[in-house]
C-alpha cells in the first residue's frame, strides 16, 4: 500500500485551495439595449439628488437623467421600476489588493508583491485573478471599482484602476497604469517592545532605502534626458511620473506614497515636490498634523481604515473615525479605503459611515467613496458620478449605502447587469434549505 508523502499531501491541499478560490459565475455580457431606471431617487453626487427621477443608459454609457416626466426614452428601452429605491454611482475603493490576494496563509494565492526592493516595472493589473471569489462578495455590497496596489519593496510597481467584473484583467482594466506605488521608509527607529532589530541596524536600513529611492529617480531622470540606445525596463516604466522636459506629452501621473507618521508625510512630500513629482499620500494616520503642508501643495490623502485602533497611548479613542472630518474641515482633498484584510473590502461604506457620528456629513462620506476617489485616482471623466457621457457604472439600493441595513438590489458596470450572487448568498440558500427540510423555518 502506497503512503502519501508530506510533499504530495501539501500539493493536494494547494490544488484544493486554488480550486475553491475560483468564482464559477458567468461574467456579465455587454449591454444589448437601452435601459431606464425610473421612479428612484437619483444621486448624481456632482449635483443635487433627483427625487422620482429616471436614468437612461445605452451601450454602457449614461445618455440622460432627470425628472421622470422630462426624459424621453429611446425605442426598445428596458424599463426598471425602482420606486422607493435609490441610484448611486458604483462605490470606489481607493486602495486594495483585491484580485491579488485570496487566502493569505497560502502563499500561492498571494500575488501582491514582486521580488526585489525596486520594481517600478511590476504591473499589478497583470496579476489580477478575474475569478477571485472575493470579487462577487465585494460587488454585492456596491463596491464596483478599485485601485489595485502592489505592496512589496520601496518602489512597489504600477497601480491599476479596474472594474470588479470581467473575463480577463484586460477587460477589467480602466487604467492599467495610474501611477507608481512607493513605500516611504520609517522616519526613525522603532523602539517598541516587540521590535528586536537593533537601533543602529534600523538607522542603516532607513538610510539605505532613502538612498536607493533617490538614486533610482536620478537614474530615471538621466534616462529621460539622455535617451540611451539601450532600453532599461525599470527606468522606462518611470517616465510618465517624471515632469516633462521641454516637450508636450501625456499628463504626468502621480506617485502614491504610503506614509503614516507625520515625519514620513512631511519628508515624502518635501522629497516629491523637490523633484516636481505629483504626490498622493496613502494611509496618512497623522495627516491632521500636516494639513498646512498638504494644502500648500494640494496633496490628496487616501485614508485607510477608519476602524483602526488609536496609534499612541495618549491618542483619542476616536482618532480613526474623525480623520476624514478633520481633513474635510481643513480643506484637504481625501478619499477612503478599507485598508483592512482584502476579504473585508465589502465593508467600505461602513468605514465611511463610521465618521458620521463624529461630524462628517453624509454627503461628504458618500463623496469620499465615489467622486472624490475618482478625482484623486484620475478617472473622474468616466466614473464616480452620474452624468450623461459617463460610464453606466452604478448601483440601485434600498437606502443610502451608509446605512447598515441598506441592500444593493441591482448593479451595473459599463451598462452590464451584474449578478449579485456570491459564495455568501449560495451558502445562505444552502442552509436555509436545510432548516426548511427540518421544519424550523418557512418561506
């Protein structure tokens, strides 16, 4: 009798995990005829809500919206009566690894970082798994678009903006390269009890990371200016984030800088401005301490995880909840992301709602996960609000997405009707059937 080796057992576990991590649902087909959603409260975000309104879209694009009695319908329009419901733009996660990470304990399902400390050529979009089981779960909560960030090293790679439905990553991509992701080194050594790395070694590592970062950008600028005969894939990948030198070209893309402490934020902004880069701060736990600097250079902040614990022993318990309000009050542009485990991306609207009891207005909260997110990510020409000419990427809800009991009843991405079933809904159906068979519940 043959006995399975440890390697064979591990291989079978990995194969099983990989198989179970695949979404077997059918992707939505292209929109085949005009669709009108009527009798709903339309929330364009860029303008006032329209009670009893109608929104019409065809071939994936919004063609009209307004009061129901003032919009003419194209011939053959499918009409959806959404009386008592609400229509919002699809929610946008400004920072995510959705599609790159499935089940973190199994390394083979994690593809969020490339080998090496400096990998500007790494493209997050090309690593996305369109069949991730986390995508349907997230869509069911109204989150239809996300900025997908690589995470490893000092220079991690290129950020992608994607729709959360499609047969391939090419179909999902809105922008394959929205900018470059940078992890800013610590500003000072960590002295917490759990850190066992000697102080001198930490200081040395910080200096090496900063030097590597500066050297890489100097090399990229020299590559731009001298145009060598032999191409360098890493330096070539950085050209669209550098300022133009004397010739017109596509608009300069931003650098997304992951920075949390006040010193990190101030150092990284000074470094970026000195090189005429376009910085966007990601994280920004101490951003309220840097508002004058952020405002002076119009640096936006992507806030991560309002549910995080207070940072310091003497921090206010509500500091995570109040950060969006404080940035809004100070006039700093901001958007919001979960910043939590990828499987919890579905809770984006709840993170936004957590700011409401602490002074953030409902309009600003919704804007932080729709239009403001699109503007900061550079895709507001097509998504983030509802207007003629924009993508028909929207959700129909029973109430505001900020309300915990609100449900998404329909969703459309580029006019394609999205199946809102997921692993969660299938399990719900399965076990409701069990309890029906046991006579414990009735339909």
